[in-house]
C-alpha cells in the first residue's frame, strides 16, 4: 500500500527518462516506457494484494505543502482509488504496447504520455482538494500535444476542443473549490475539513458550489450535453491517447464527482440529483443513437464511450451504495473496454488499412485479413454491449438494480441504452470486419498485403481481454474493495440505503 | 462429482481446444467438435442413470457463492424438465454438427462457435440463478450471430442482425425486470423467488413503489422470454433467421434454442409470476392461438421449403404455450380438471422434445434437397424425388408425418395430450387450435406431394443421389427415435410425470 | 528627526552598489572598453552589471527585514525585501539575455541604464513617502523610456519610446497632481501621516479627485485597461530585453509601491465593493480597472498574430488578475500578489528572452514563424513551453500557484457577497480563454513542422541559455515549493 505514491513519481521519472532516451533512439524510449508502465502495474498490483478494504481511507503521505494556505500534500487510498489505480496501470501498459509503432519523436510522445498518466495517478491518490486539482490540471496539457502532434483526422481542432472543454471544466471546479475554501474560512483544502466546513454553508451556497464542482468534473466525464469534446477528441487522438482519454481520463471526471462534489456538498447534490439523473439517462440514449448512424468506425467507439459514461453518472445520481458501486465498477470496465475498442479501431485497423470509414471497410474481407483483430473486436464489442461474462455486465446490472431503487423510470430508459449499445456495436462489427463475407474479390483487396498483427499488439489485447473477462466472471474482486469504501462515513450522508 | 458442470462446460472445453489447435486438419477439427458435442449425450445418459424421477426438487445440485454483492450463487440443478432438454440437446447438437459435415469454410471456426452455442444452451437448461442463467442465455446469441452471418445465405447479414437485436431487445427488458426483482428482494435465485412469489412477498415489495410495478416487471420479463420462443407477434425475426442459417444451425435453432424460450416460461415466468400470468392468460391464449393458426397458414403460403419449416416451427412451439396458457387461464377456476392439467402440461413437455426431433430432421431433409439442387430449395424446384431417392423419401416422410401428428409416431402423443388438456380447460381454444392442425396437415402434404411424387422434374430430373454416408448417420437416429417414442412415449413421460404431478398439486384444486 | 547614517547605509547598500556598478561599467567602457570589439564590450559590461546586481541582491538579502527605516520614510518589510530581490533577479536575467542577443550599439550605456532602472525599482519597493516614491518611479520610468528606444536602427523602437514616453509623462503628471492634492489635503507626504489625517477629516470631493489621479497613473504603470494602449506598441517595438524589463520588474515594483500606498495610506478611502453595502472608494475603481483588463487582455490576445503583441495583451490580462491581488491584499496581505507578480515577471522575462534569441537568429516576430521550433532548437522550445504554460497557469508551474493564491485571496476577501469574488470567478473562467491563445503559440512551436527553407538550427548564446534555463527552473521549483517564496511573509 505505502508504495502507491511511487506510481506518480515513477510516471514522472519515466516521462523524463523517455524524453532523454528518445534523443538517442526510439527503441530505447519504447523500452523505458514499457518498463515504467510495468513498474506502475507491479506497484498497484502489489498494493492490491496487501489491501485490506475494511481499513477504509488509508493515508499514505501527509505533509504540509503550502502552510500559509493550509494546503497539505495528502495522499490516501481506499478501495475506489485502488480500483482506478489498477485500471490506470493496466491501461497505461496496454497503451505503451499499442504505441510500439510510433517512430516519430518517440521520446517526446512517451514523455507526454507519462506526464498525463502521472497526473491521473495523482488525482486518484489525492485526499486534499488542492492536490487533486493540481494533478487534474497536470493531466490536461499533455493531451493537447499528444493529439495535435500524433493524432489523425482533424487533429488540431479535436485537440483544442478537448483541451478547452477540460480546462473550462477545471475552471468550474476551481471556482467551486475556492468558493468553498473561502466560505469555510480559508483554513484547509483537506477533503475531510472541507466536508466538515460545508455543513455550515447555507443552502444557496451548497447548491452553487455543488453545481460548479460537479459540472466541472462532469464535463470531463462526458455528461450530456457537455460531451461533444469526447468523440471529436477521441477520434483525433493517436491510439494510445484515445485509449487513455476514453479509458482513464474520463474517469477522472467521474471520480471527481464521486470523491469531491458529492460528499462535500450533500445538500447541493440532493437538489441537483434529478437533473443529473435525467441528463445521464438522456446521454446514454442519445449517444447510443448517434453511435448507431456513424460512418466513421472510431466515432462509433467515441460515442459509445459517452453512452457508457452515462451509466457511470446514472449510478452516481441514483445515490445508493449499490448503484455507486456499479458506477465505480463501470468506470473500471469501461476503461478496459474502451481501451480495447480504440486499440482495435485505431491501431489494428486504421494503421493498416488507412481508412476508418465503414463504407470502405465493408468491402474488405477484414475478418480473413486480420483474424486476430476481428476476434479481439468481437470480444471488445461483446464487453461493450454488456454481454454477460464480461465486465460491463455486472457493472450495468448493479447500476440498474441500484437505480431502480431510486427511480424505476431512469432504469427503464437506461435499459434502452443497453439495447442501443448492442445495436451499434453489432452494426460496427458487421460493417467493419464482416462486411464482405464472400471470398475476396480482386478489386476489393487492398493494394498491399496488410502487415500482420505484431506481438506487442497481441500482448496488449490479451491483457485487456483477460482483464475484462476476469472481472466479468469475478466482479467480487473489485466490488469487495469498492463497497466497503462506499460504506465509509464520508458517503453516509449521500448514499442512502441500498446496502447489498 | 460436479456432473452438471461437466455437461455445461464440456462443449466449451472443446471449443477452447479447437481454438488452440490452430493448424488442425479439417477432419481432425470436425472429429473433435463432434466428440465434444456428443459428450452431452453421454453425460446426459449418465445423469439419466442416476436420476430419480420420483424425488421432488432438483437433483445433482451444485452451489457455490459467487458474487457476494449481488448475492449471486453458482447454482446448477436438474429436474425432469431440464433432463429432457439436456437429452434433446445431446441429440440435436451432434446431429447439427453432422449435418454441417460437408460445410464449406473452416470447420474449426464452425466447430468452435457451434460448441459455444451448445454449451450456452445447456447452461440455460441447468442454471438455477438468474445471473448465470442470463449469462448463458445472452451468450448463446453470439455464436448464432456469427454462424448465420458467416455460413448463411445471401440475406444472412441482415437476418442475423435482426435476430440478435430482436432477442437482445427482449432480453434487455427481462434484465431490467430482474434488476427490479433484485432491488426488491435481494436474491436472483429462481427457487427462492418462486417461494417469495408464492408467499405474496414479491408482489408486495414490487408494489411498494407503485401498484402497477409488479405488472410492469412481469411484462419486462415476459417480453424477453416471448421473443425467444417466439410467441406471435414477436416472431418476425424467426423465418429469415432459420431460412438463412446453414442447415446444421437451423436444426439447432429450432430444435434447442426455441425450447430455451419455452423452458424459461416454465422455469421462470410461471413460478414467479403466476398471478400476472393468470390475469394475462385470456390475452396470451389468443397470441398462442395466433402462433398456432397463423403460423400454419403462413407456412402454407411459402414456396421456400426452409421458410415453410420455419413457420411450421412457430406453429408447433405455440402448441406448448397454448397448453401452458390454458392451464394458467384455468388456474383458480372452480371445477378445474386435474387430469386435463396433467395432460396439457405433460403434452407440452413431450411436444418440446418431439418438435425438437422432427423439426431438426425436416430442416436436415431440406438441407439434403438443397445440396442436391445447388442451393435451390423452392417448392417447385423438385419433383419425383421419391423415385430418385427412395430411402431419403421414406425417412423424410416419417419426419413429416411425425410433425403432422400421425398416430404411431412421436408427434402424435404430444399433440394429442395437449389438445386433450386444453379441451378440458379452455374448450374454445382447443377448437380454434384445430384449424392449425388441419393447415399443418395441408402444407406438409403439399410438400410431400410436390417434391416427392409425380414425375422427376426440376433438380431431381438428372442425377439425384440418395442419402448416403454421413447423411444417413445424421438422419436415421432421429427417425428411429421418432418411431420408438411414438410407440413408447412412457420412456420420456416417466422422466417428468412426477414433476408434472407436483405442478398440478401446486395449482389450487377445489 | 535625526538621520542615522550607518542605518541608512546599511539599508541602502544595495542601491549604492547598483549606482557604483553603473559608474564602473561606464568608466570601464570609456577607458578600457573603447579598444575592444563590440562583443567583448558587451560581455564586459554585462559581467560588470551582473556583478553589481548580484552584490545588490546579496546585500539586500543580508539586510533582511528590519522594518521602518529613517523614521518610516522607507519600509524594509517582507514585501519590500522580496520585491527588491525579485526585481534584481529579473534585471539580472534581462542582462544575461541581453549579453548574447543584442545587436545594439553602446553596450555600456544599455547596461548602465538597466542598473539605473533597477535602482529605481529597488527604491520603489521600499519607499513609504510620496516624494521619494515619485522620484524612484521617475528614475525607473525615465530609464525605461531610454531602454525602449535604445535600438537606433529600427524606427519601431523609436516609435515605442515616444509612445511610452508620452503616455508615461502624462501619467507621471497625473500622479504628481494627485500627490500634491493629497499633500494639500493632509499636509503630509508620509503615508502613515496621510492615513491618520484622512481618518480625521473624512472624505471630500477633492480626495476623490486625488484618488482618481493616482489610480490613472497606477493603471498606466500596471498596463491595466483602459490605460493599456501603450503596451502592445511598446512591447512590439522596444528591443526584446527592454520589453522584458518593462513587462516584469517594472510591473512588480509598481504594484508593490501602489499596494503600499493604497492599503495603508489611502485605507480610509477604500470604500467597499460588497454587493449589498457598496460605497465608493478606490476599491471600486480598481475593480473596474481589473474587470476591463481581464476582458480586454484576454479577448484582445485572441486576435493577435504577433508574438510580442500577444504577450502584451496577455500582460494586460494578467494586470487584471494582479489588480485583484491588490484588492485582496486588504485581508490576505501582499503575499499572493507578490508571488503572482514575481512569477509572472519570471515567465515574461523568459518569454521575451526566447523572442530575443529568436530575433537575434533572424526568426520573424509572427507566431507562425515559430513553426518547427522543437526541431530548430529543442532548448528554446522546451523553455518556451514552460514559460507559456506558467503564464497560462498550468500546474506544477509557479504561474498556477500565483493565480491560485490570488483567486483564493480574492474570494476570501468577501466571498461572493463582494465584487472581488465575482471578479475572481470571471478571471478563472477567462483563463480557459487564455489557454486557447497560449496553446496556439505552443502549437506552432512544438507541433507544426518547420516551414520549408526555415529549418536550420538556431544557436542559443550561452548566457541566454543559462538565463532561460534559470528562469524555467525557478518557475518549476517555485511551482512545486511555493512556500520557498511565501514563507518570507509569514
């Protein structure tokens, strides 16, 4: 457990080392990156083994940072953090494997990549709102360069849009947090202290602060109607960045909502709860519908992320332990699944065929040309549509069960989203890999034989598929961490009832 | 020994083995697939040997805690109903694989998908906890999708998509319904839920949110099950799916998968929502009758033989539901006749098995015709096949007459019992249902006459080989069973009679 | 009042060493330097000037915080000492940047005037008395006018100097007029005495006039809208290193001076900007200036294609935030303001330093000309990355912490019941707008490939490289450990 903060330091060190190594050769930078990612993975897994959920929030580091403002460098972890840390480490490792083919400015790529990951680790470990915010902002800028430099379609637009949305979101968060800090007497940014101070806030203050902080985080979580950055950004990003963006960075937003906005401002939450719930439900259905008519393969994955994150927000809005535990599980699940989808679409297919238009792909007998990619995508698609046996299913089931307790209507509409997810995933599978099931026609074949799937890609895909199946069959592995964390005193005001 | 787990997972092990053996020769791949497919039959017979029909409740139970937060247990168990369907799967599964023996394309991939499908179906028949029951239920769609898509005919893509979306659409509502049930009760185990339902606790808890919620939840679960069967008017996915699928898959779909729906009616919907089912029964009876009558009349209008058998499948499966709904409708009425209920339910179970055999045999026969005619399978594409292929004509004829319900063959027993029961419970429904019987006889006889009689024409004009080799191995056991079960139906009824009796005793008799 | 000369010398040894250094530089150049090549003259002058700045810094720090000096005419408090140290560091960085990049004639004069300006800044930082403060301000301003026009080969430089001079002269007139009115009202030029007298006599129309006069001058000095019009032209036309000094040290010293004058001196006329109990006073005027600067700066910067003009508009926007810090200093003390201004100065000097190196290498002034910088000079690109992101307020750089501290203080000032709270919100949201134009610069520098024909490597002179790295390092270190700087205030 106590080694967890090292994930942050290892990532930032890895970023610097990759930058230096990149000046020598791309291969060195790659190996530095892989070792860095594996180190973080080892640290998180070792912590996972020794983790005792019953201990609740465990402080890892707590030293004064800026004494005059009452800021402490306070890192702590509980089951929720740990779940997301493991997710980040897995996604980071897979991302490195799927970026193995980056030849241009490799060192810089991995430097930015690990700067982003370091920020993400930091957010998940922070127990002080200021520290959380700092890491949150650190994670923003690398995204711009990753997309603008190494991305594809419309990359500069996508990068700018994504970063400005994220930054605008973080501005809202900052405004809300500073307001709470000031209203609480300007003593401390510690989450516990802020929560204690928030008890004395007026109702209007609570409503306002919650709205600012929650909205700020929810923008990053892709809440309808503030989601539009997500598809464009994810499509424009290079594969590893899409994987991280959809897989992990969107979770930062949801995590912020759960960790900061909700426990700090319970009165505000109760007021906004119906709005959030409906926006989440609309987002699930709307994004699912939009994904159903996309012509670009990657946009399907992009909108599916929005739809899936809608489930996370719905689980939070339902405000009981069951739904919230489902939401955290869904964060993990979607992190893995989105990574897998983007890996197949962006890396395995696009980098070989140089098209992502379903209309073009359907003329290629891709399932014959790239059988491994086809099988991977089918598995990813099944996981994405919430097929039992994959991690999405227990997550969505738990969310639906929990939501039902709060609002059956939400659950009913959200279930429609499950159906839409199945529809657009199947459509994508059909058109992309199995569009042409007839033996290849000469004219439809690509001019050059497609390069075979590399070992790195296979390793990455196996890592992700294995994780989603493992969690699908044994969700208890994570739920046993998550649920005790949600039953802690911090959430008692917010999450009422629904103890499973 | 976890015998039931072996039954469920043996096909999956086979699939895994095939997936690993990347360089396997086609013959080896076929052999492995068939061997693992046959494992169901072998293990099913082992279970049969140790099965005590008279014992109440489930046998060979396996239970282990699985997901604590959802209170999910890995719970398998078997009673007469499950055993019946396991045996059916054990017969139709290998037959389907044999039917696909000469299939073009990779036999390895076909085998993998087929074995996954078979394992999923077995899981559905043996699972007693919603969580993994649903897992198998949903998972069965995936291999079907690819089997139809990759090995099917020209319209296969669309048919497969339609099939999966339809079924998933139903499943989503069912999932939602069970989410609600779990939210209300905290358990997903069928047995416990049935108890809660019998005690009125379930309805009480569900109506805590509003008095209409028990009905809404019922409708959700009902939709999931009804689409799968399919119950009229949720059947529109079926004809294209059955028609476009390769022969072996059509056999499995009609023989086993449609039974999954009926099974779910008997195992889930009926015990958990008896009240709602009773209330809805007058309506549902009409739907079942719609399936019986309209299915038969629609089959009459088909010129594509495969679509004809597909519609006849709707008709036949609807008989099972007709029996169930008649029982539900009559439940609680004074003067309900115990023997009639017994007959109806027993007939329904028999009909499930019988239809599995006959429909599989008929689809296979159409497949034989199709293979001789280079892909054509119209009613008018053949003539005088009997003189060209007498053995085939004989076997196919037996299957057809079994399906019509000729006494002496297995189909007769089931349909007779159903009509006897329904007549005793809801006479008018039995009367209308007879229309379906006549129509069935009519279209099968048309089929028989146009294809097998007359002068050799169409595809049968030139060279037309009789069934041989693998085809015989596929068809003859099915036909033999039809005859045996027609003569000795007690072989099957003995398995589930005590179960039916216990069901009857649970229905409040005056 | 008896003058304690040892104490006086002790307190102003730094300034003395600056003046002495100036003389030495000039003397060296007149005697030895004449026979040397221009490069050697530049090096020698800069080394001597740097030595003077360094000794002033060391001496100033050794004196430390001693409180009022010379009967309260000067105030060597934490703010004063900190500001002094910061302006000296900034001036030192400017000199280092000048050393390798300037193509100017008369090196010794340039260095001497920088030292003179530094003396002015240094005195402004500690002056408590109106007349001394005004003299210090004028000393600094006059030096800056000269520096702005120092490049005699470019007409833009002369234009910049003229504009700066005209605006500056006007504002000096306003300031002097305001001071004279204050003197007339209170009979004193000592801020504490003024405060006492104002408290005794209450407000009057004349006081309002005096306040407006002072604030106009203040607005000019801080480049706050609507008195910002000189800034883009001067930043664009002046030699890059002069512009760096104008944008950084001058601003810091000016803010320190005004925050000293406004809160303790004119504390009586503060007024209140709380939404419910609004009362007129200088706070209201500063709030207006702040709001106008935030809007004009941020939206003006969106339209710029010239890097220097963009930095000018960004300076205006930052002025808006700094004024917020001035207002919040009433409750939070000057620490957030000082931190913000000092780190902003560092980042600006760095950014102008990059501009200076680029211009010395013949790379044009447009943002588009930065294309491919990452390949042409990774060092410059990397440093620019840090400076611009610090200006944008991205953690873990010092700019972020400055913003954070100022906004927190502004919200603490009266919460959302006060205009400052809403201004802080506005500033926070406008920082998202700001990120857009900052990223445009970085996109060219780090993402865009070099333009054809302009892809040669850019040589960075050693001193300039050192200065840039030093500034970047300071920004990182102060961002991660802000307490290093903030603890002097506690």
